[in-house]
C-alpha cells in the first residue's frame, strides 16, 4: 500500500494515466475536472474518487492550486 500527496498548480493539467492497481484520490484543496474512463466530475475539497486498475484518468481545468491525497494498493 502506498500514500502520496499530488499537487497541480492553478491552470495546470496532467496526462491521461492507467495503472495495474486500484487507487483512491481524495481532494483536500482546490478544484478542477476529474475525468475517469468515459465520465467524470468536478472535484472540490472532500471529493473522493476510486480508480480501478487499467481505468484511464486525468485531472484538468484546475481552478485553484489542487492538492490530492492518493492511496493505492498493488
């Protein structure tokens, strides 16, 4: 199991990623658009996303500096 903090600046975005493990992403500060597979949602503090293995996901349209707690299990 791993835990990390992921930071994205206002106006930023990240690449579309896939992993061979599940992960939880918990937004602790900021906001933006979280795309997961064919759907997604606007994220804000307190939002939790479960990303299944091999599920494409990315963050974009970052409105404020974004801080996300990431927990995963291989």
